[in-house]
């Protein structure tokens, strides 16, 4: 991230903790339960997202997060964006995101 920030590159990441998502195949919820699939817990996304946001804050890198799948993750991103606009735009996390369909 630090290297990318040096050249003002945008880093694209998928926020998912591999340990928490290990062996899981679908977003945890009613459909996964009905189909008998092991669900990826929301915490797999939010924990990884917290790490990315903290590192982006420290390095100043621009980040695009792909495949956001939870309301909690979206709320974290919205809060980070709001914080950036509340403070000086040169400080804070420059973040964009796309949602999982």
C-alpha cells in the first residue's frame, strides 16, 4: 500500500478474512442455510475491512473495495467516507467500493 501511495496508484482489494471464510461457499444467511451451504460470516468481511481502512489511513493510498456483501461493511465504508469529507479532504481514507450482486 505504501508503494502504491507513492505513485498515487489505486489499490483494489476484496475485504475478506481468509481464516474466517475458510471452507465456506456462500454469504451466511437464510438461503445458504436452506441450501445446506456453509456460510461466510459477516465478521469475515468487517474484520478484513477494518484492517484495510486502518492501513489505508496510515499509508494514504487510494483503495477500491470489491464485492462488499454486508450492510455492516457498507456502513463502515460510509463512515470512513463521511469522516474524510468532515475533515480536510487531504486527510482520511480515499475509498470507493462496489457491491456483490
